[in-house]
């Protein structure tokens, strides 16, 4: 298994954005010392009550400057928000700055509110994202200047001043649970993964099919399938639960729309869960409806909170059932004090990772 520090870079009460970024670098420096494999961030826009990271390129450069070993990158770039040629230039330069440690996630975007202020059509997002992999193949190809004339991306006769260190390009990810997108990922050698709101028993058959398609495509390396959720490790189960369980139940409160009028917290949760019901994702809707219930999270092992032994066992069992070989842990959530945060990162790195690093779920 591989292990990542994953961050939404949540806004924190009483902290300025600068304070929060400085805390993030302290987290990553410790993770690097402990030999975590990756550091990833999201790309969210226009949600000051939630995430403070709208530029994953800046995250990657900042993280790379403060680490020596970890591979870092976006999980991922919201492709439709970018000029295709400009993004290709950025990816290449960052990979050079990091000495070939960049990982690149490409995503279509999950929130219409990210698109509207840019004057872009949220419904027109999947096709540009899928096509962009072909664009990067052309941009980083041996033939320069390159030309690409696709349905969504068009560049005629451009020569990049800088090419990426990694050939043909940095490792590519596309987080998805959509069957058609997973077929695309397998055919094109892209890593993938999913978030805690997708039930692991529903996920396993889809990723088993992805693995079958991967083998049919003839790739000579194994893919990464990631799973992301909150994790907290402490000296005992009781101490971990007392410190982190309720905070874990508020980790994703920023996903909810701000209250309107006298709207209750429960009403806001119900409205958000309806989005998944509308897409026919009943399992995800059930998790979303209970995402803020501490007991439900613990009983269904949707977050990994406990002692070293407990977290190790839960993560092992979840990976086997949910068919993932990369864990993206959200260590910093809610108002977790920094001393507790850093102790959890250290215990996970010193105790949990060594116990699971040789485990192969598939």
C-alpha cells in the first residue's frame, strides 16, 4: 500500500490564510521526514467558509520546496477552468521544479459554483477533461512545435520552452466512480480512486472491472486505486475518540450550503443528500445523510479513528473490501489542535504505515 497526506486545506477559525498555509507546510515537512509517499490537495473556488486552496499549482510548488522525498500534486486540476496550453506549460515547469516528483490529477469539477463566476458552462465539463490527456500527449511529444485539433482543445504550432522531467508525462490520476470514466482510465493507464461517500461494497465491483480492463490494455505496471477519508491516531481508542470523533463528524461541514434564514443544520444536510438521490446514488445519499452523525461514522468505519492497532486493522479490512491500494488520509479537519494533529501524523507514519506497506489488496 501507498500513503498520502490529503488536504482540502480547510479554513480554520482564528487563522488567516497565511497562518493556515504555514501550518500545512509543517504538516508536510513531518510527513516527508516519515516517508509518506504523497501529498495531494483539492482545487476549490469561491467557498471561503470551506477550502482555502484554489491554486493546486501553488500548492505543488510550495510543498515541493519544503520536502525532499514525497511526490506531490493536485487531486486534481479542474481542467475546464484552464486554458489548455497554459496548463500544459505549468505542469511541465512544476515537474522540473520538483525534479520529477509531480503527480497530476485531472477532474471535471463537481460544483457548478466553481464555474459560474468564470462565465463557463458547468454542463460542458466531462468531454474537455477526458480529451485533455490526448492534448498532453501531443504537447509533450517529440514533434515540436506541436499541433492539436480536438473537439474541445485546439492549439496550432506551439513549442513549449520547458518539457516535464517524467516521460511521456507525470503519472496521471482521474478520481472517479463513473463506469465509463473508469473504462477510459484503464485504457489510458490512469490511476483512479474514490471518496468516503461512495460505499465500499458498491465500489469494489466497479474497480474490479477497472482492473480487468487495465490488464486487457496490457499495462506493465499496477494502477493506484485511492480511497480518501478522515484519519486520526492516538495512544488509545478512548483518547482518539474523545479527541477526534465529533470533530470528524464536522470535517465536511463546508460541503453544505450556508444556512438560509432559520434553516436548521439537519435541513441543510437533507438538501445536500438529495443531490445524490437525484443521480440515483442511493448508497452515497445514505452516507451523505449520515455524514455528520459521529456514531454512524464510527459504526460503519467511514472514518479511521483509534489506536495504532485499531486504525491499522480498520484500514486493512477496508482496503481489502473496497479494493484500494492507496490511502489518502485527511489528517487536519475541523478545529483539531495542532499538537494532536502532529501526534496523529507521527503515529500513523511510524506505526501504521510500516504495518501495511507490504499489504497488497489486489
